[in-house]
C-alpha cells in the first residue's frame, strides 16, 4: 500500500507564523487522527509512520506551549 503522506500538509512544517489559536490546535488534532488512520491502513510503511510521528510531535509541542502560556 502506498503512503498517504502529503508533505505540503505536514503539521510539523507549518507555514511561517502558522496557526497559534485553538482552531490551529484542533487542526493539528485532526491531522494526527488522519495520520493514525493512514498507519492503520499501511502499518508497514515507514513514511506513513514517520508522518504520524511528526504530527504527534507537532501537536505535543503546541499543547505544551499552550499549557505554558496558560500557566504564565
């Protein structure tokens, strides 16, 4: 099965000054879900797994930053 990863939609590489709002966080959550579904469909595809990892890392960084701003 082929990878469904599309670099232009990679959440780990947002446009400069990318979304910083709750809407942006929700978009990252949705992208993570899509990447995880792709992993389920192609469990042996390393590119799909790496894309999911980048999505998770991007979402984790966003949530940590939001938590830090809220705690400040």
